[in-house]
């Protein structure tokens, strides 16, 4: 009995210790949440610091509380509309003596998203307000923003090299054959190259031609915008003759940047801080390189969105479109539909703007969102679609109810096509001596049979279903865009288009951003655009996610720490990017072969933005790298 009592006391003690530990963690995190809240009272004269941490997105993903509290790696994201609003406010704000673009942790974004921030920076510069950009070295996306600054700074030991869009893609046909996995592909679309890695060992001629045209258009737009912001910079030489340019500078990449007019000044963070202090002042008693700062969150809190005026609803469809519920940054069909319907019922909306930044996903979820948007039209409200960086496949499906579609010239859109994948393992099992047998009462008994393979009848039904969904997709687009179905099929077939070409072929109406879409929605509702206000129909993050976000901000408060800093030299940046892309590619394989619903999704479109692998994707990539290394 003494042993039992002792064991019981030990268990009670362990339980009490865990409860105390949890309570301590809870209150520490709660304190972090409260202390991390923006404080408008702290906004005074200084430099507005716009820290572009991680990826620039339309809607940041909800922070995973378990990953954050456990100290795991959390993908950082910055909301596009917050950055643009702050920059536009700063143009005429006398408290803002200068704008600082902290870009050392910037990983990029879709071309159109990055270009919008670059244009906003250009507006600040055009208002004769100093804008200073700093990074150890710049990516292509980062430089597009920095090119619009008054001064571009970089570290003298790092430098900038331009990569341009494009690169290799993994093809899994050989691996699938070796493993004995049968990937049953059901698709419509000559250019639906998302499934090519499971069918081929290389890129098809059709996909190659389409990608060359798309990549060429995206690169051309990048060069055009950079040349407009920096007409004297020899960017074309650095794109076409990078080795020659660097060799001429004795191998000093940073020096080559300065000589080509790509970078204005080199220096470390202390030197940069002293330069900003000349413009914004420096606080007394602080280390060298300090200057008076205005944090972005505090500045936005001190300048809240208007609360008066007629309401224009803005719903954001961001990230992969999935069935059911989902947090921010992922477009859950049920979640988005509920937000739209609730907004229509409760917010007294005069019009609806649909902001799309999605590669598509589930056909069922896309249709559910489309039907919810159609309810706004049924109530007589104008519906305007504003395409951000990406509105492809299912992202275009949800755009079809629009009275008018806005996009940027380098928005990635189109990809009108559908596919589905079902894996079976009869060949893999036979390699180890395992077979299957049984009794079927109908042609569909036991289908899809992952052990014995699919039947011709089952394959015919699924392929017919895919073709029927594609016909519906074409019909919806044809009716929306007032085009003949044959014409939609011609420009469809899964082909991806840049925004400029999409406008020429009738998939987009006008060029413009979110502000243009809201103004157009107001005019169609017979309202003065200057007297309306946007009402964002966003899902509120859970309390756990808010605590996790605050905890993560506390961890990142020391921007110089190795954990929080993404910056590094050229080798570090390229290596980190390629590891992330490997993880995302392997994760895509795992998810596609995991039995998803029928997809209207542009999988290849992810190559235009930074890779965002999940924790499981990263683990899979590290496992593969570990096995490959001796």
C-alpha cells in the first residue's frame, strides 16, 4: 500500500507541476499579447519603419499556436493592404520625417503584389519624402520595391544578383514507376501541367511554350517597372551578363552593384541608422545607429479605417481553396460563403468587392463561394472582382459572378481546367509478393481499389465527370465574360496567362488595384467613391492564434537574432530558398496523392512566389537531403 500511496503522490505532484507550468505559460503569453498591442500614443515624429518580414501576402495565414509555443519555425507574412495604406498615409503626414524599408527579412511575393508596394513607395518618393531601403542583399522581388526608394543601401560584403523567373521542376514518373505506384490521372486541359510530373519525365512542348510566354511577360514587366524607377541603373547588364559584371569589379559583387547604379550606398546597419537619424532624429542615450522610429502597427492603429460612410463589403479569397472551414490565409469554402452571407444580412452593404489571391483548389468549395457571391447580385448589389497576385483556376471560378474584373498587368490568372488523381498500389504490392483477389457484384464494387487497381468502368465514370465539370467551368466563364464557349475552351485548356494578355483575350476588364475596385463598386451603386468605406469581411482569429502571434512577436523582438533574421549572403539565401522549394514540391506530391477532391487548381503557379512549405513538408525535405548526403 505504501508503494501505491507513493506512486499516487508522485502522479499528483506531476499533475500539479504541469498545471502550474501551463498557467505560467498562459499568463506569460497573455502579457506578451497585451504588450504587443499597437500603442497609438507612442506615435510621434520619426521614421516610419516598414518591416517587410517574410512573404508579402493578401491575407496572412493564422499562426499555428502549437508550432509557435513549441518554438518551431513559423512562416512570416505581411499583409499587403496594411503596407500600402501606411505608405499612402505617410506621404502627407508631417510626423513621418522619412520612411525606412527594412527588407532584410523579406522573402518576396507574387509579382503583382510586390509591384503594388513598389508603386506605393514611388508615390511617397514623388511627394518629396525620403525613403531609404536597407537589406544585406536584395532578391528580384525585394529590388523591385527598393528601386522606388530615394536611397538603396546594402551591406558591402553581400551584394545583389538577379535570378529572373523560371527554374527546374521535379518530375516523379520514374520514381512512381520504381515504387510500383499507379497514379490514375483524370484531367481536361492541354496545358494543365500540374499533373505532368506524374505522367512524364520532362516538360511537354505545350507546357514549355506556355511557360516561356508567361515567364517572358513577367520578366518584361519587372524590367519595365525597375527601369521606370531607376532609369540609369544597368539592370539589363546584370540580368544578361552577371558573371562579366562581377569579374570586372574584381569579384566584388557589392562594388559591381554600386558601379552599375543598382545600389546607392553600402554600409552596415549602424551606418544606415546614422543616415536615417540625420533625417528623423536620434533618441538620447541610445546606441550608435539608433533613430526615432514609428512602428508600422502603431502607425496603423493611430490611423484607423473610417467608420462613417456607406459600406462597401470586401471579402478576401486567399490561399488554396479547400472544402469546409479554414482559418485566414486559406480559403475554406464554408468559411468564405458564411462570411459573405452574414455580411449581406448584417452589414447594410451597398456593393461587394471580391479580392482574389488564390491558385484555386477544390471545385466544390469554389462553387460554394461562387453561389454565395451570386446572392449579392440577387439582392441587386454591384459585384466587382479585384485580382491580386494570383487568381487562377478555382480562383478564376469564384471571379465569374463579377460585373467587372480588375487585375494588374502581371497578375497570374486563367488556368481554366480541372483534374483529379487517385493512386493505387497493386504493382508495389506485387513486388513484395502481395496480391489481391475478391468477388465483385457490379463493375464498381470496391472501387477505387487501392490494392487491385481501378476498373475500366470506374475510370470512364471519373474521366466523364472531369469532362463534365470542365464543360460547366467553360459555360460559367462564357456566360460571365460574354464569350462563345468554343472561344473559352480555346483560351482555357488549363493555360495560365499574365494579366496583360488576359485583358487582351477578354478574361479581365481593366487594370487597377483594390482601391480602384472599391471606387468602381461605389460608382455602380450610385455613390461618391470619396464618401464610402470598406468593410472587410474577414474571419476573426481564434484567441489561441492571437496568443501564438503575440508569443511569436516576443521571440522576434530582437531583430538581430539568428532565429528571427532571414537575411544572409547570396549563398545562404539561395540555399534556404531551394530547400523550401524542395519541401513544398514534396509536400504537393504527398497531398495530391493523398486523395483530394476534384481540383481546379494551378499548382505550377506557386513558382512565382516564395515557397511556403508546412512543417511536415520541411521534415520530408530534410529526410530526403539527409539520405542523399554521405
